[in-house]
């Protein structure tokens, strides 16, 4: 979910990348998986894959899970589908990421889920407190170390199961989708292909306009309802007007039924921006949260003022809880970890320009870097992702070099603006849907899924089957 992880003078921070929204519990029922089908293992992982200093050889326990239920076995070289954990624990991945389980029987596949270092139970230095102590211990927390971890674990699994000839397909969503695509490019000898769902690998180093994310949020709301869009557009000046009155912030606190009194009107602005962005990013069937918010705004009683309409949208989206805004914020390990990642290498420059439904708030790298330096004592490296993995002139670079990656996107997802939306070559393919949202294709299939979503998944499965068939033909 979109929320502030830095104490920032800049209200726009980098939205978290996750297949499933933090608040979401009911939009997609998890896959019913028997706990005995999924086994948990721990791998003795090296702290630093890229140095030979004595401390680099320190190890930690890295968690991974395997579902053996559908596997055809090593003797038949049956495939392995490996899901790359991202900025959170993998406890819910076997149930939440239904694409693997839904298609495991079709592929006779072994299902593997690997946890990202520094999340869940895969924490170096013996404890979370020690691992997050300072930049010296956090310095090993980056994407290059993470995909090297995945390489080591996949090698270990194949060796342990005598499955050296089993082809591996890697799958990831959002940040995990970036990791899957980068893994295919960096470790082509370990995987025959990657499904990178909603992976904004081009939202770095000015390849994508910084205004892109919030331009898509705006488009989503405008397409849902012109009057809803107009109301939101006008609401910011109304918030400022009320806030400038005597006791104005207190009036806003009452009007929006805040859990605690607002300290400043910008707290409310941040909350609403966050809510609209999250609704757009996870605007998936059958609920369609953008429509829910606009239904509340447009359905407010006749004669309601602008802020009453906005509050009706909040109530429609958040439900009838006792209070709505400015509640207790749960600081999750994801928010703590993602803060470090965005302050080091995942510098996704998302800002708000002039032509959206939001108050302009450009991304200022200098300010962002200063805040990161104050918090961690180190500065971000905004050009490192494109230096290490590429991104500029991606078609020119990859059409003769890369192969077997599916870049899937839903165009209602604001992060899709930073994704690969056109085919790069015959085997580096873009599969997108006009009405899709963030990582929707890798969630569990439901009876109520619209036809366009069913067809998107069928296309992805057909491509993966062809990769596997070609691999067997080449053996």
C-alpha cells in the first residue's frame, strides 16, 4: 500500500511494490492449500556473494518452501516453478500467489517459494534488531545479493533432489517481478524463462516521466466518473481554505472523523493521496475499489459540500469503522525494509506534475537524498539499477541478447507506466490488459474472473509451455 516510510517534507514517497495490498483481505480468497503439502526448509546462505573478505563468509538461515504435491519427479525432468519473494515474508505466498498452484498439475511442477533476505525469517546477524542496526549491517541488503541468494538455493534444490535436468521457470510480482526478469538476464544458465508480473523495470533514471504514476491514477478515476474526478480535483483547494480558518485543522478533524486530531492539513492530504493511489494500483475485480470510492463521492446526499462528498468516498472505501483517518500506523517489517531499499538502490522517482487530479508535488532527488543520508548515513545511488541491469534503450539492447521473459501488466495499475508494454522480440513479450491491475494475473483464478483476465493467463501459460517444450527438444 502507498504510504510514507520516510519522515519527509516531500509528501510523495515511493509506493511499495507488492502483489497484494496490505489492507486487502477479501478481494481474492487465498488458495486452499493443505499445510502438509508445503514443507519449510532453511538454507545456510552466505552473507556476501561478491567479496572474499572474512566477514563475507558469515552465514544466515534463509527460508524457502516447497510444494511436492504436483511434481512429476526428477526422473522425468519435470519442471520447477520458483516464486521469488520480495519485500515481505513468504508465509502467505503459497496461498496468495495462486498462479503457481492453479497451474502446477498442468506442468507436473515442483513449486518453490524463496524468501528475500532481511524479510520474514531470513534475517542475517542473528536478529532483526542487529540486522537493521545501521548502514554497515544493512549494506548487504540489496537486489544483487538477493538474486544471488536465489541462484544458490535453486542450485541446492536441484542438487538435493537430483533434478539437474529439470527446467526452472522463475516468477515474481512487482519488485519480485523485477527480480525475476533480472535473474533471467543475469543467470540464464539457471532458468529457462521468467514471468515478470507488474514489474516497473523502466521507472528508474528518468526513463519514465516522474509524473507517470499519478497520471495513471488520475486516468483511472476520470474513466470511472468525470464528476468524481472533478470533485477530487476541487477538494485540495477546499482543504486549504478550511485549514486557513481559525480552528480550521480541528474542523477538518471533525469532518473526516479522524482517529486522532490532525496536526496539520497535509496529514489529511497525504492520507487521501495514499488512498486514491492504492485504490488505483489494486483496482481489481470484482470489487473495483476506484468505482467504490467514486460511488461514495457521487452518491453523497444532494446538496453535500465538496468535503462531505470526499468523506463519503472514504467511508465507502474503508467501511463503517469508528474512525477513518490518522489512526495508529502499524510499522511493518515491509515498511522498514522498503524504506532502506528505496534509500539505497530502488530510487523510483515518482512525483506529481501539473496535469493530474492532485496538488503538484514534484520528486526532488536532492531533498530525497538528503533525507536518506540523515536517516541512514549513506546516500542513494539513483543510477545503479540501470548501470547493473540496464533499462535505457531496452529494445535496442535486449532484442539480440535476452530471451524468454514475459512482461505482464494491467494498464489500470499506475506502475504499468514504468513497465515493458511492447514486445522487444519474439521471446521477450509484453502481455497486458486494458482493465488489469497490479499483479492480478499471478493471483488465484476465480469463477468470477472476467474473460480478458482468463485470456491473459491462458496466453502466459501457452508461452511457458512452449519454453518447456523447446527445452526438452534441445536436451
